[in-house]
């Protein structure tokens, strides 16, 4: 069906039937890997990218911009050497409250034992504790529960004195210097974006990274504030809201709508709420992201045992598989790649689990995303209908590819949300858009394809698909494009791109 003969201005490519010999042999579910001492050299980064990493995460809680800039430069060179887009996500530290320095760096806390948080920066005895958040003692209330060491130790506030909060140990265990402090349910005045976070966000924008994530989001205004900072620095980077506070769960729809993508940060979230609630809340967050067509990353302890082991536990493999079956767009590795002994093996294992999980449901028809308000993703209703029809057409015709060239990437994202079991190859003249597609489920960004002329695009993808083994002579490719895309600046989220062309091409083979 050809709706218009005018040149295409936006187009995406999606193979319609699953094959284990996927494009680049990658799973459709994307892999985010954290850069750290275990994988920071150019050679190590190359190994991880070849094993399946789509997005590299730079954690600003553990290194300053001058150190991270080296990683940015290395990743960009790697992308050029491999000839494929690789995305970078900068993770702002956010208002993380931590313990101060402890005597001998470690204290074991027995049940019923009393400790005192003091407002001073220096503790005067082994039972006095300090924190990096100066107003903490003032803002604590009797009855507040404090979780330390990732929730393995807990204390309750039993009384207050001037400049002091007396705590009783409820759950025993060891604490160490600089470990995190969580206060489930407590209302603190700590700002969402600190002065340091603001500076790091400006650096990230000027460094040309692709995603910037905001930690400990509590309200949609905090997400919008980070967007303003990034945009004011001239960047089109997408903002990721990390869900790790009860307040964010209470306003989940608003937070998801305000963000460009979402991360389920299960480490702190599993301490801020009852850990028994985590599986249900994870599913709820994923469903909400699907409703508003926001990519969602599942993070923390996915293959945690691979810090020290070349193989994960069965429970970890099941955790990754269930996240994918629930609809996650990406899964993230943290310490497994940053400081673990087996970073490459962890990436390869996550890719293997994803491929096996996806193969179990490959014969499903493309899904119909839950209806959402039209303004939630800036996608024209005509484009939404055309993308839906193209997916169905590709499935029914057993096509090998659906082709879409996208300036902003929103149409490629919409195609991704239909979960057609065919690797999507996104085409764009904008390198930033191609890199952002690295987070979209099932989308393989393709450099170098002509994105403004349908005949040139067909010729290019025809030869490319045969060369990489995605298609052969006589196979079908479904093409989705726009005949009169409204021009908009790159990064303008509400640019009204309209895709109103669908056509079917039979592969002629490479010249």
C-alpha cells in the first residue's frame, strides 16, 4: 500500500520474524553496563561492546567529570572504530545521604545497642555517628526508622536531644564508613538536584552524552528541572527518572510522563519500601511506562553473584528473564561490570538469557500498546496508526524488515513498543537520535543509510540486509515513512512528525 509518492523524511526498519541469528546476534532487550575499574580501558570497553553492551553508564557518585570525560572519549572512539552507535548514560549521584567516617572504618551493631547521631562533622566516641547531610539530626523525628548498609542494618529514633538523635539498633549487622542511609517515609528537605549535580549535568550536556539520569526522584517538577538544565546547555540528551523513593511511586504516572525514560533502581527502592512489595511495584512501573511509551530499565543486583563467579545463580537468571517477560526495554549491570571479576562474562550471560527468553515468545503477534493520552509521547495519531498497521502487515506477510528513518526517534520508539519480534533497524541523519535508539527494545540503529529518499533507502537497505544475512532475494521489507514531516529542531520533543506512507519491497539482492 503506497499512500504518497513524495520522498520519505523519516523511516525505521524491523525484521518481522524471529531468528536466533539476530542482527549482530544481539538480544532485542538492551544491555546497560556500568563503567568502573574492572572495564575502563579501551580494550575492555571494546570487549563489553562486542559481548552485547548497548549503553555504557557513568556513575557520577564515584568519579568526577575529568575522569569520566576520558571514558566518554574512549566510548566515542570505540563507536567510530566499530562503525555502530553506542550510547552513554550519565547517572547523577542525587541527594544520597551517607554515613561519615567510622572508627577503624567499621562498627558491628548489636540488637538493642544505642548509637547517637550528632550534628557535628566529627564523632567523639565509637558510639557517635555522623552523616554527609548536615540537617539530618534536626529533621529526624522520634519513631523514624533508619536503614543502613543497603537495609541489612536498621535503627529506630527513640529520643531527641539538642544536636543529637539517639538510636536503638533494631536489626543487627556491620556498618562501614560512607555507606548509604535510607529513611523510609521520612520527609527531608534535601534538594533533588544539588549544586554538584547541577555542575555534573552541565558537564554531561556539554560532553554530548545521550542520557542523564536523576536519582531519588520524588516529584515530576524535579525531572522537568533537570530537563531545563540539560536543554539550557544546548543538549538533546534524554532525561531518565530513577524510581527509588516512595514519593515517586505515589506520583508514578506524573513522574513517568515528565521523563523521557525510567530506571527501576531496586537497590534503594527495596530499602525505601518493604522488600516484599518490590516485585509487584516493578511490574506496576513497567506497565505505567508501557502506557506512556517510555523505555524502562531494570537495575540492581540482576546478576549480582557474578561479581565473584563466572556463572549466575538460577534465581538471578530467572529475575532477568521475568523482567524481560514483564516488558523491560533494558536490563542494567552495575557492580558486575564496574568492579566485578567477570565483566565480559556478565554481559554475555545477560545477552544469552535475553535471547533465550525472547525465543520463548517469538511467535506472538505484535502487541497493541495500552491507549494513552495523545500528548504523552508527542506522536501524531496518524503515525501511531501507521506504525501499528505496519507491524501487523510485516507479521502477516512474514516480512524480514520494516524500515523507518526517524529524525527525532519517536517513531522508532513507537515501533519498539509494539514488540514485533523482529530486530528494528532505525535510520536517521541525526547521530544523537541513532545513539538514543540504543535504549529502544528491538531497535538496531544503522549508520550511513540515506534517510530522505525512498529509492536510495531501499537500495541501501536491500544491499545491507543481504550482506549481514537478515534477508535474501525475494524476501519482503515493509517500509514506513513520512511524505510531509513537519520540520523541527533535533531534540524538540513535540515536533509533529507525520508518517503516512507504508509500502512493501521485495529484496532484489546485493548489486
